[in-house]
């Protein structure tokens, strides 16, 4: 049985090294996501024959992610298959890209059935397009930003620092309270998986190598976002919050952070804004920026 362990901050160097070797654009190949979302999905990791192997439990049940590393992956996949059998669980792999599906079919012809997981597709955007908002398709975003600047002339943008992290946390608490009011809920509900993941990421912001930005209006934080490097040409945006009643606040934090990332990381070509989880509002919002690429995801089960 594979000795899976919960991700620890001390694992980041070796995990990052294997993720760099793999150079995948899917958001699951990122240490922050493995670490911050581990309580939600019981994500556990192990090193097998020079590959990173991940086991998690989600809506489909307990599953594995395609190994990350370099070399002969077939024995590693067989080791994962034996691990599932020893746990008396069906062997299932999730978040497979089309390239990984092709590799599995070449290695194990006819052994697996593959099915698309549309709710898990990642949205990728060219960073220059998000930073400059050029073209007719993004005309509405430019209008939203113009309204924001007209209505909030005192607005400022700044990078997140250790001193400003508490203000972001307070803004998130208020954002959550307002969402409860909008939904007509009298009692405050549990923060949910995203709230817990955000707080874990904030608690270890610098150890995780996160970068972020915030917007203030009259000195009050009204929007913030954060992310980190995903692969050689892609930056992953993990969290983004803004007060929805401020027209253009989301468009503004999106644009300003794209500019920050571009200035700091000139090698970055894409921003991965992750999946929509099948939430209609998120799908509409992410689609309104017209993604340049989608990282398609599939799951595999034994035939």
C-alpha cells in the first residue's frame, strides 16, 4: 500500500520540483491547492519512483491524480492500481487532460473508460488580454471599470503584504456576511470548503509563495485576490473576492492583478482562473472573459 500523507509545508520543495518537471497547466498540479484544499478533499500525497502521486476523495468517491514527474509512468500507475485494490476500492483517476488520456490509452490499450468532467475544466486567459482588456469582446469589462473609477475616485491598488493580510481576512468575513443577507439566511452558516481553504492559505501566505493584490476605497479593502506560479508559462489565480454591489470591482481587481503578475513575471503567458465547479453564475462570469484555452478534464475507470 502506498504511504500517503497529508501535505506539509516541508513537502513543498520536492513537490514543486516534480511539478516543474511535469509542467502541467491543470490547477491540481499546484502545491498551494494540494495544501489548502486538503481538509476539503482529504488530499494526500506520496513519492513513488520519482513521481508525485495524489489520492483524494471528492464527489466521485476516492480517486487518484495522474502522476507528476518524468520517466516511465506505467509502473507508477500500476502501483496506484494495486493501492486501490488493497484498499478494496475501485481504481479511478480524475483530472486527466486529453494528453494524459492519450498516454494512458497508449500504455494500457482498452483497459480504461474515459469520460469528460465539464465542471472541472480550467479557464485560461492570455495575460496581456486581461491586463489590457483590448478588443470588442471585452468592451463591457472596460465599461464596468470606467464606472468603478467614476463612482470611486479614491480607489487605490496595492500588493498584499503581511500587514494587510488581516484586512483582507476582515473583508472576506464581511463579504460572507453580506452574501448571507442577500440569500435571506438569518443565521451565519459555516464558511464552507472555500472559506477554510482561503484561511489556511492566508495563514501560510509567504511559506506557500503566494502573491496578491487588494483594492481600497476610502481606505477600506473592497476587493482582493491571490495566486502563485503553476508551470513555466502559467500563473494560477486561487482566490478572488470583491463586493458585488460595487459595479466593476471584480473587473478592476482582475485587471490590476493581471498587470501585477505581468510586471513581475514576464515569462507568464496565461492566467489559470481555475474551474467553475458547475456553478451557473461562475460559468457565466468566467465565460464573459472569453477564455483563450480550456484545460479539459476527464476521469478514467477500469473497463
